[in-house]
């Protein structure tokens, strides 16, 4: 069986048994700060297991895209060296949310493996949790397994939990014996051994307990099932391969590598490792890039960059001397594009990003090599036999220079590398990374308050009425004050209100939340912001202006229509901008973030080069042309699959339900979007781009305004131009300005010449004030009106005339006084300009410092300058 057939057979088997076939969710988990990437099939169903989501079905089956690279679950260091480890893999799974339990899960798994996949029953084993007698009974009663093929293992191997607290339970692992030839050869080799003989195929998790903080296991009212089986692993077994990389899943990719690198797979072990690393990593990178992830220096982007660079280094080992990996993306599309159409859709863009990243890494290697050569030369000249761990880590962390290359270069020069020191620095970095990740996600975690789950239980999801209405009545389902449930909110209280239905849009999808008023006959409540929490709960953040509000009261809601309309203009304009960018700049443009508020819009997109002024004008012209056409903005509700076929653009870091909303500007734009929009493009008004720039490697940002904001900006610019015209006393300021600027420059030159003459005369005058301290000439002076550069030039002239000595000069210009200290070269062994100036600046309430021969500083406390200059002589006596 081919890998595609194995995947399809699994999903079809469970569909016939009442399971909903659920498409894979994104590799980037939505609203789950605990995970860098989706690492298991159950991740998208976490809400269903916790009882906070109602998916609309109680049985599901999926083939989930998974990543295990970065964080605790990283397999990256083992990839290529073992037969089974991958960064990216596909996980087959069936799930029950309070429907069937152990017996059916066991029967399904056994029937599929032995009846449909035709695995030999006598080769199958099962491990169970050591205390799970029920599972042993079910395995022996409902399958052909004998007792001697069932082994009890401890909690480390056969007990699963979602976290320190929460749902957990024992599990059963189905294992296949691949034969003695594959094993470690030890007499005690048995299921649970780390060798490949007893290969773990399928893990069945019996989620039946809720673990409390004190470790107590309480039975769950609705036990559930979560299973997972790696597609690559079951494929290798069914295709009689002992290595996942030898299956048809990887065949097109490995063929592309060997053809393009002109190497042979299977003849050289070291070379084979590099081929397998590249094959795994190019799959991972292609899938990540297809979902819009950009390589960067933090979080998920850092993991993507690390995978790319590891693959690039192995490509160099195969003798490729230039960007190579991007040429392999087509092979990944060939292998998996029919199942994951986003791969083909994003192929061109992914290739461009990867090529750019490879070129960048090649430059990094060149720069790192120069730094490494300096480190090696310094070590040799100093008689040191090892490169320090700190230096090796700096090469790795700052320049992206691989540790393997550092060790290789060191060895060639008769040196070693302090690997222990390097590992210590790496541990420190990982700790910093974890803290950074946790801090970055703190805002998200703050929204996910378990008390919101009460709102679901009390009244279900909040029904959003705001597409049609900006005013409506509603019932108060739940209120919070200070993060705690409250029955009453009084005048002056800040709190959060959850209604059964609302016209207020909760912040989501990049669109800011609505503001407005909630009121009753006796109370007025200001809605300052609206947020969308998990489970489609809309949270109104409020302040009670008058009266009191109680739960279960009926209230009237009124959205600020003026701000809502302005936000809608900007949101529809964002869709037009996105379409214009893809039309004029290229299909590689992909949304990387957005903010839609009433005063402006912000659109982040993937692109490597600045948008030129000419391109910006064309983009503005295209958007404004569509606005002037007054095209109707239509919305359609349809299934997610139908929407994609319809041509609607989706964002892969967004989590969409089975039914989605498509916003369409006919003939120009189609996007999946849950936001509020204009009824036609003509309502947007004038569109103006106010800024464009880079915010990260390969990501740029456009900020723009529409409607009355555009009108206000145009009026302001016209007023500014009128003011300039009045000041210049001309109706043609653009023509007159070059003449004025030239005249100003000429006058500045004349002024500088006069200053130079004055300084020349002043040099002789100030030199008469030289004093001696311990036989050293010291000149302390104040010459106001000179900026920092002019003061430095003046001090240089004094030093030339002085010959040997110390100079400290101050000059005030407007509200700032500058200091400079100079020590001639013959005295720097005894006197340090930086220490002298630091002491003087501190006396003046300022700061300063510098080298032994020259230092600079300043202060804004002009009244203390004379005191500081008078104290210089004592400082010189003590600050040697």
C-alpha cells in the first residue's frame, strides 16, 4: 500500500464507524500559548476534551500535520541518524468525546490493523499501564492476543496527562515485533526496549481521570478516547521497510536531493545521514512556509530558521556550493500537494523565501568564517589550545555559525573547542527563550479565564447580531469584577459583562472591539472595549456611570455607530489593499498580521524589498479606483471546503470552523473574514498610504487611513502648504525653497569660516591660562556657542599648540552644555581622559566618559558648569 492509500484507508475506516472526518488544523496552534507547534492530533480537540468546546460531533478522525522541533518535544538532533525521528510528521488519530471508551477503541484498533491493514497477529504485542486490569481483560476478551503478549509498564511509558492537573489516564500501546535482526541482541530485550525490534505503532489513551493539584485522581463524568499513530511509521511497516526514509512518502524528495546534488543514496553512511536530514527538514520547512510562518530570530520563526540552517549545512556537506534547498520544494509538493493543497498554492512564495534565507545563511557563513579565523589566530598567538565555549556560542548565537563547523575548523588548526562551556551558554539561552516565550504569551493567557467557561454552561455562546444591527436588547448572563464572578455592579465599578446576544463586535481577526453604551431604565454603563474569548464568548469591558446592574437583567445595547462605521471602512479597505498588493507586487504576498481600528489600518505582509514610491502610488490608485467603482461588498456563509474552492483566501494561523463567512468584492477580492464591512466600496472614501517599512526579515508593514481621516490629513497638508507659502511670501514655495536652502548653506559656510578665525585668535588667548599640576600642563576653559563637533575641533587646535598636557573644555548651546577632555599621548599612561571627564560631568549633574586620550560628555544643568570646571584640578590629582 502507498502512503496515500494508508492515510485514506484509516480515515475511511473510521468514517464508516460514525466518525466525523476532520481536516488537519494548522501547525501553528490557535490560542494555545503552551505550544510552539501542533505536536499531536488531539491538540485541535483540546477544548472538546476539556468540555469548553462543542464541536457538533462526539466521534472524530483526522490526519494531523505535526511538528516536534523546539521546546521539550524537539526531535531535531536525532533526525537523520535514526530510522524513526522526524521534525515534521503526520499523525493518524481517532477520538471520542464522551462517546465510546476502552472496549470500542481496542476493537477498532485491532480490527483496522489486522483486518484492513493485514498485519500478522502473531507479531503484535500490547503494553498497558501496570494498574489497568480492565484494559488487560478487554484485550484478551475482544482480540486474539494471548496474555503473554500483553506487558505491564509504569506511568512513564503508559500513563498520559495533559498537564500537571486536568484530564489524564492510562494508555495502551500497540507494538509490532520486527524480528531479532532489528533488535539490540540483549537477552532481556522486550517491549519497552529502546531498540527498533519492538516498534511502537499506535497509542490508545483512555482519558478517564481528572488530576487535582494534590495529585488525587477523580473519575471523569464523560471518559474519552485520544489515539495517535504516525503515518510514516505504519507506512514503513506495511511497506516492509526498516527505515521511514525508505518509504514512498520520502521517495520523490530523496530522488530530487540525489539528482540535484549528484550523489547516490545508500552507498555512504555519512552522506546518507545528510540526505535524510535534508529530506526531513525540507518537508518541515515547506509545510511551515505554506502556513505563512517567516524565519526569524525568536519563537516559531527561530525554529524554522534553525531547521533551514541545519539542512543547508548538510547540503554543503553534499558539495552544493550555492542555495539548493529551495529547488526541493517542488518535490514536497509532488509528494503531498494533493492532500495539502496549500503546498502548491504557496509554492512560488515558499521558494522565494527559502532562497532568500539560504542566501542570507551563506553570507552568515562567510562572516562567521572571518570571525572564526580571527579567534583561531588569536588563540594560536596566545598559545591557547582551545576555543572557549563563550566564543563558540557567540559564533553560533550571533552569526548563526554551526558548532560542527567551529569544531571542524578548530581541529584543522590543531585546536579543540570547550564544548562543556558551549553547552552551558546554550542552557542559559534556552532558559531565556522559555521565559521570553512565556512573557510573550502572557496577554493571550490572560484572556483564557476559566470563569468564562461558566458563561458557556449558563447560556451557551454569545450570539453576535452586529452584522445587521448596532442596537439591540439582551440579557446579562454573567458579570465579573476584579476577575471574580459578581452578581451586581455599582456606580463607578469597572467590570466585564457577558450577554446572551450582542451587537458589539469582540476584538478578533485583527479588528478592534466596539465601544458604546449598555443601559437600563436605571443604569448607564459605558462599554470601553469588547473582546472575543474562547468558545465564542464576547466579553464587554465596562464602567458603570450611573445606577446598578444585576445578572439576569434585560439591557439595551447601543454601539458607537460613528466609530463602527470608520472601522468598517478600514476593514474593507484592508481587503482591497491585500488584493492590490497581490495584483501589483506578486502572488507571493501573504498577510502576516493586521490591525483594523476606527482611526487607521495596519497591514503586515511577506515581501523582501521596500515598496517604491511609484509602487505605492499604483497601489493607492488601484484601491481608490475600486472605491470609486462603488462595488457591492457581499458576504456568503458556506462550508470551509466550499469556500476554498470558491477562491477565498484563508490565513493558516487562524482557526476556522466547518462553516465560514466569505467577504467578497466582486471581481477583485475574496477572503474568509468574520469582521464588519461597508455595504459597498464607495462608502470607504479616499484611501491614503501614510507609511511603509520593514518590521522583520521578509515582513513589511503598510499603514493607511480612509474616509474622514484621509480628508483631515489632506486638509492638514494643505494648511501646512499655505503656512509655508505665507512664511516664504510666495505662491510657489516648491520653486523658491531650493534657492533659500542654497542661500542658507552659503551663510552657514561663511559663519563657519568666521568661527574658525575666532577660534584661531582664541587659541592664543586661552593658552595663557595654562596651569601646572605635578609638572603637567593643564588647560581648563569655557567657550560657549560651539556644538559638540566644533568644540572637539577647537580642543584639537589647543592640543596641537599645547604639545603636552591635559585640556578640558566646556561650551553651552541653548539648554545643553558639552564637555570634552583630551590627554596627549605621552601622558595617557598616567592620566585617563575618560575618568577625568566622568568626574567633571558628575559635578555638573551630567554624564560622560571615553578613552584614555579623549572623552566627551554633557549636562543640562548649566548653573553647575562653572563649579564643575573649578573642580577639575582636584579631579586630575585623584583620577590618574
